[in-house]
C-alpha cells in the first residue's frame, strides 16, 4: 500500500463515517453502526500500513487494535501502545457491538438511536486518537 493508497483508504474510512452520520439522521441505525465499524476498520488498516509497512487485514477491530499495539510496543513506542490498549479496554463492549454489527448485518440484531450515536461518537474519537498516535510515531515521540 503506497502513500497514495493510505490516503485513499483514510479518505474512504472518513466517507464511511460521514455515511454513518447520514444513516443516523435517517433512522437507519443498524446501517449507521455498520458504516461506523467499517470506518474504524479501514482507518486502522491504513494506520498500521502507514506506520509499519505491514498489511494486516481483519474484520475485527479489536484484532486490528491489538496488532497496532503490538507493533508500537515492538518498535519502542510503549506509551503509545498503552494508549491503544486503553482504548481497547475502555471501549471493549462497544467494540464488540461494532464487530457484531459487521458480522450480523443480515441477522436479527436491532439497534436504537442512542447505540448508533454512541458508536459514531466513539469511532470518531478513536480515529482522532489514531491520528494523534500516528503523528507522534512520525515525529519519533512516545
């Protein structure tokens, strides 16, 4: 994945997030959560490649967060690794719900407005934190 592909993937992730907000406003809560999950998944994959040149694909955002944490730790960014671990711990139940929305999109799960809004807000917060962590790695801080 080249630099251009990283930028493209990040843009697509942000497009999914924007779509999630539109879906929320339309009352399509299950699709909003699905799009929020897809946004986070794509963004994580882009950051992992951007920082470490590793293509790591997974349909599970917790696996992607774990991989990013491990790569950070292995490259002496232990404080940044802990920040990723804290995200995984703090938002564990929401991350599981996001993963379920991805795997159960054709299933019987129903979501409400509060769940969709919370999911979108947390995904946006995590993406912002990922960008801060990415900047720190590029500057050699952390």
